[in-house]
C-alpha cells in the first residue's frame, strides 16, 4: 500500500516528435537486395559498376551509416545511465524437450515474472509512469534519448531497486548532472572542489508531496549528524504541480519546512531525466569517488540508509562509524503514515487525471457548472457541490459555499489547495460524518473545523485519534476562489 502512480501527460508532445532521418554516405551504395551481390566500394574518380537491386530507401538495416558526434545533453545521459542502454547479449536458442516430459513441465525461467506483473519494491512513493495515450514503442523511444522522465529499465517494467543496481556512474558524472539547473537555494551551487572527497546524498522531492514531507525529518537529522564528517545532503526539487515551479513559493516552503541543506530547482526535469529517476522521494548515495553506490525510493528503511551513509563515510574517514541510531520523532504531516490501516488511494480533482468522481453528470472541462452531491458516497468516491470550474490540473470554486466531499479510510487526510489569487486567503470549514472533527482535526484545522488557505501547499485536514474507520469527509469553502488539486492519505 502507499504507492501512488502518476503519468506525465505533457510528455506526449515530446515523445511524439518524429525522429530525424539518418545520413547516407554519398560514397557507399545501399545494401543489395536478396540474391544480388554487394556492389564494390566506389573509389574517388572511379566508375560505378552495375546498379544492384536495392531494398527500400528507408530500410535502415541495409544501410551503412556515417558516425556523427553525440550531442552534449545526450552524452551526459549516456555517462550517467550508460550500462542501461548497452545492447543486450543474444542468447543461444536451446533445444526444446519433448512434449510431456518432466523437463518440459519445468518453468523455463524460474523466478521471472511477466513484465506486466512486476510490483514496485518500495512503498510510500509517488511513481511517475508512462502516459496511457502513448504507445509503448513511442515511450521507449523518448526514454532512450533522454526525453522522458523515466529510465529505460523502469519503462520496460524492471522494478526501481533492480534498475538502481544496474548502473553506476563514471567519475563525478552523477554530480555533474546537478549543474543542469542554475537555480540554487539555501546557499551557492556546490562546486567540484567543494564536493571533492565528500559523500553526497542526492534526494529528489517536491514540497506539496506528502511522501516527500515525511522523509524531511531524516534528511535534517543526517545533515546535522554527518555534515562535519564529510556528508553533503543536496535536495533536487522537481515539481509536480505548476505552482511548485515558482521560485518564491519554493523559497517560502523551504523556510516553513526548516530545510537546512542546499536545494537545486529542477523545474524543467533535466536533472530528473539525467538520473533516470521515476519517483518522489528518491535517494542516490554517491561515494567519495563520484560513483552512485546505492539507490532507494519511497519511505521507510531509514536505518538501512543511515548505515549506508556511515559505511561510505568510513571509506574516507578510516574506521567504520558505529553509533546508536536514535529514533527520530516527527509531528504533524511529517509523522510516519499508518500503512496497515490505509485503504484509500490518492485522487486528483482536475479533469486531466480525475477518477472516482461521483457527482451526477461528471466533470465539465474548462467551464463553469453547478454541481450537486449524490445521495450517498461509496468508499473512495468524491464529489462536488456548488459552482466550480474544472481545469486540467485543478478545479476552482466560483462562489461561496462550494463543497468537496469524500468517503475514505485512513488515519490522515490531506488536500493540496491554493488560493486562486495570491494574497487573497480563503476560509474553510471541515466536517467528519456531518460534525465538527473535534479530536480528529488535522494539523491545519481547529477542533471546530475552521481554517484558512493562504498559499499553495498541502494541508492536513484530518488525523483520526480513534481507531481508523470509514469516515465521511466534507470541506466547505466560505469564500470563492480556491483551487483544489488532489487528496492524499496516510
């Protein structure tokens, strides 16, 4: 539980671009057709022989290609992800046992599962998957040239843990990718000189993602414990929603969240693509030699991550660091989730990714509509009441009294919300099963259910103090102009 899947629809325009035609060398003939010998190579000033029968002009298997220099951006991707793109070794075909024999009944590849049945080996992560409207061939093509935010291994179905072990970077190439963005917060951009001989933890995150927020206490603690021993923690802020690209919003979030380590803004996903990353949060452990020595995605396994940091530091500081790993206590939205009781998936409210919508008539795209709630909401269904306009990424309330309602099963309920106009806060009131939440109120809600949306971020609206059960949730916006992006649970 806890794995949330997302696709990246804007990539359809990138992956759908046509591939440039290869260059045919003017001095080399095309391959001969079946049954015809190959024409000898032409010499400068010589006379060409009889023209052989040729394959079609676009049949690339029969061409000789001129080698061209690799563009710099693609060359960097090859440095970081090179082993993933190496050609696969051809397997020799084995003789097949006779039908009905014992050997015939034994699985040919014990332990291998179909690509479609692979499950991620982590939980508590947002996983970016290829868009459903792209063909598998187009998606793999875009991933192979570094245009999609998904590594080749992930695109063909390999679990992230196996993909991470499949590649290590050359000297400093994994850290060179961090220079793809010029925008750094919490200090200047680290240089090759300042990172030389250091252990670097590269952490991909985004500030409205609940999974990213719940790993921040550990990143803060590791920064405090080991920064004077040679560890450098670097956050790569790769946005999910458009408001997370805004420099002022990210700067304010870093202050509100007390983030002490340097953060690079990866608003165009260039660093994400160079690493072949596919999840928030994700960690890359880079040794003092500049090679990626480990990778993890999602929440949990924090003791294992800290032991890995200690082992890498021991390579540069002598004897291994053996310390008692004191537990880290987190509060509010950063507290660890209750995966055992989590029975509700993430839901989006914009029409681009919305599902499980229960209001009669469905969402009307990019147009105002008066919605009403159904008589009763089933578990993990949600609906609207009042005047709303559904956009692709978010849905906006147009009049006071607009309501979002849902039925869920989880300890915590969060929503990603924003005022439609900066500087114009929106008041709201939350109810659980038709009553004020009382002791089950979230971090951003009073016991009577009241609260204010003053900036774009994630708001914790419910934290059940009693045993987890199916609950009816509603939030009424007392002012117009709120943008609702998504529900998340924990």
